[in-house]
C-alpha cells in the first residue's frame, strides 16, 4: 500500500502510552563513532515524545505536531525511503520486522522540543522513542543497547545516512547528571559525573548548510580509504581506531593529503576523548576545555566540517570570562556549538554571545542551558492530545 500524507488527523484515546527519548550533545569525540572510536556524549533535557495507541490492522499512522502533517504506511511495505521526516519512523519499523519481530499496527503522535537539523540528534531521539513505542504496542521487549543498534540500522540502511552508533546509544542509554565515555566498538561505557560548578551551554547558529548529508558520507568514505591503506601495511587494522599517531605520521608523504588529514583528525580526536575523560574524573576543567578547543581546530582544519558561523560562535564564546572551552558539536556545516561555562558566568555568556553573533550575522541564535537527562523511557508527565 502506498504512503499517504494528510494535514488533518484524529486520534483514538484508548490505550495510549507516551514514550520519551532525549537528544544529545557530544562534549568531545566528533566523527570518531563510525571509526570504532571513542566519544563523550550526554543525553539532553530536550527530547522527543511519541504517543502510541494500538490498531487492529498492519497500518501505522503517524502525526507530527511539529510539521502538522500525518503519514500512513503499511508494515508489509518495506520501502523505499522518500527523503521525508517519516523515513526515520519507517526505517525503525522495517528494521524491527527484519529481526523477526511481528509488529502490530499503531497510531502515533510525535512532538519534539529539539531543534531540527541543529546537530542535537533529533533524528536519533525520534528513532528511539518510535522503537520503544512500537515494541510496547506489540507486546515486545528489547534491551536498550539492542534498541540503539536497530535504530542505527534504520538510519544507515533505510534512510541512507551512514551515522555511527553514538546518537542512538546515548538517547537510549543515557543517565541524568552524567556524561558517557563510550567505546563505539565494544559498546562498553563509563559514566562520568558532570561538575556542578559548570554548565553545558548549547548555542544554535540557526544555519544548516545543504551539503551536510553528502559531505558526511564523503568523510566516511575518506576514512575507509585510510583504513584500506593501513590494512595493507599490517594485519589487525579494521578501523582508524587501530592506527597509532606514529603509524600515521610515518605515512604522511605516502597518503593523499586529504586522506592524511581526515585520518589525523580521527586518530588525534580519539586520544583527546580519553584524556578528556581523565580530566573530567580529576576535576581538571581547564584541561578539559583546552581539549574541546583543540577538537574544534581539528574539525575545522583537518576534517573540514565546520563553517564560518560555527567558527564565529566558537570565537565569541572563548572571549567571555568563565568559559572553559567551546567547540562545534554534531556532524557540522552549521548547527550548534557546545560550551563548558562556569555556572556564575552563564548569564553573561548568553548575553554577550547572542549580541555579538546577531550583530555579525543578522541571525538571532538560540541558546540552551542544559542538564544531562535520562535515556529513553516511558514518560508519564507529558500529556498528549491523544490521551485526552
């Protein structure tokens, strides 16, 4: 059956439940997850809610409050994707069914306070909340880490975005008040308490350049070219995670310069993440901030995924007293920066960066002072129109 789209929707209110999944901010460790590397995200108190009610057929009806749009699809129709927000919902359903799960039809309502396309992983939040809702609606259960893997497959194999596991994993498995040092190969992780004397402040540049999706996949292909080079030199190399900085420098004149710089970012970024975890554990926020700054320079110069608006926002942040560090976060080419700011300096930071950024660009940024939140869960406090 073909997918249909409507802008008017009515919901049954019988047997509804609400599931919440958070967005994320990555403190450090960008573009390392799909290289089997290390990352340090935190789940945000900005989230997506999916309300679900059962149906007696194999149809899924999804209404997005943010887009004021409804789509319908048949669970027996597995594709293809069509470049629409609903692909993230359909992709999760398709991948759940491919594991042998038999899903029940559902009526879903989606609402989010995550800014879309800003690098805070609104897509992963939608995927995780959808997976939880569809599983519960069908009387099925799945480990949180497995939910993350299914959601990543939906984005990789159905949507066509070759993302790593970080976004879905932290959205599913995050904990309040904690950052997560995540090994993207083993999925082992360590929870690290965030310091009370500092706040995570996210600055949305309000721009998202259209080349982002294509360039993301290009960067992944460039990393894979680097892996092939080093795998030809010695055994045991299946990802850039396996290459040392010494090995990289020994090949600096052999590798194409673009591939060399892409590899240099990933390899040095992995080292920065591990040192940042040590700094956070010991309470050395000054060093943690320096590592954030180094990460941004590497993303800008070696990985080339920044843009003038992100660079400006980072520069403006660093001249404010009380800022430990600032960097772009997310895939790049627009979106957000993450800043570690002394708690007593947050108000000054918001005022100064907003004023100077708008003066320079004509754009009024959105600034969020965030706390680390729980991962995906049944949400009993959010009242949906579906539930009366």
